C-alpha cells in the first residue's frame, strides 16, 4: 500500500491519512455490537483520526513500549481504551496496553463492573484498592471542593502502579473541553496562561503523561460511549458537588459555542499558536533589548 502521508517516530511510520490508515477495515472485536449507522461510523472514524493525529503531533510513540491506561469508569476513559485497542488491533499502535482502575473507596462503588468488563474484552488490567476517599473527606473542609486533593492522590497512586508494571507512560482520557476549561480556570483564578498539555514528563522524570484525546470533543465522546453501551460508573465524590469552578467554565464555553459555533476548535488551535512577543511575560521575551535598528 502506498502511504499518502506519514511521519517517523523511532523508525515507526505513524500514518495520518484516513484511507491509508485502514479505518474502513473491520473493527476490533469489542466493536462487534456497535451501531451499523452511517453517523456512528463517521463518529468512530473521526475519533480514531483525531487520536492518531494527537499521537503523531506530540510524538507520543517516541520510545513507547508499555502504557498504563487510567480507567475511571466514565465515558472518556472507556472511549480512550476502546480507541487505543482498536488502533492496536489494526497494527497502528505498537504499544502494550494495561488498563488500570484505582478503586478509591467511594461508598456504593460497584466493584464488579470494571473487572467483568475488562475481562470480557480481553485486555490486561489491574484493579487497585486505595481508600483515598476517607482521606479526602477528612482533609477537605465541609463545602470545599474535593477535586484537587482527590486528583493528586489518584495521580500519585497511578504513577506508582505504572512503575510497578514497567510502564513508560500513564495515559489519561482528558479531551478538548478539559483542556479549554483548565486554561480558563488558570486565566481567571490562577493569573497564568497554562492548560493541560497533551504530553508531559512527570516531576520525577521517569514517566510520561499522555492525553491522546486532546483533539476530541466531549460531545463526540458522550455519543460514542452511549452507542457503545459502556457500563458507566458515576463519581459519587466530586460529581456530587455543585458550583465547582470547572462547571462554571464548562457552562461559559458551552454558551460561547452556542452563540458562535466553532469557537472551541478555534480556541484549541490558539493554544498551539503562541506568540511570546505579543504577551507580557518578561521571561519568554526580551522586551528590554527590543529597540529599532539605528538609522544610518
């Protein structure tokens, strides 16, 4: 097969042309009961294409051997795992995948759902129990939000598990809206221009954090998860709290998109086109030395 366009990562061709990528071929067996509609087929291809584009753009396969895929039981992480398994099955993702759920001890957490599902689709997995729920409830004052401490505790445990499993990366299901919401939270509340990077080296320097769904829209992932009938597990901790800052950012972005369709994609592109000389950061641009050329 003649490749229309590809790029090299450690000697591996990462194809970004949809037809040549073989996306019209039969899907991974976990898609056996997927809808046969044209709309779902277009949705699946779009998500696969966006995932491969992120893998390519950010060099996520450079040196990759084994990935720990964080699985919360929500729509995003289920979709991430399914898309990665599909690409792996097609021979387009030469990486070993290990799915991992961290059971954080939330009340009424249905412990049987994820092990049964992961076994049914034939993916290697690890279920780890750590009662971080009690720690969060103890440390966070009544009325305050749990998300920050909860995510730090969860991330620390996932790093540990990734090391124990010999993985070189932790792969997470954050999507376009997560990235934009984080940007505006930092802008409005943190006084800085920063967001979730699609690829990050952890503080210890021994693990990559990857977000292959960086280009994927949350609405698309919700439709995909519903069509695939993933056994969704709701969060009874942070998901039960109202008035979170992130919810306000989500509502703001939804309103902007409703009034000006396409703005979310435009904002996401803007995060990849930064001009330091047109900002105010003295560390990124030498304004002190900026001066017109002397006239002769």
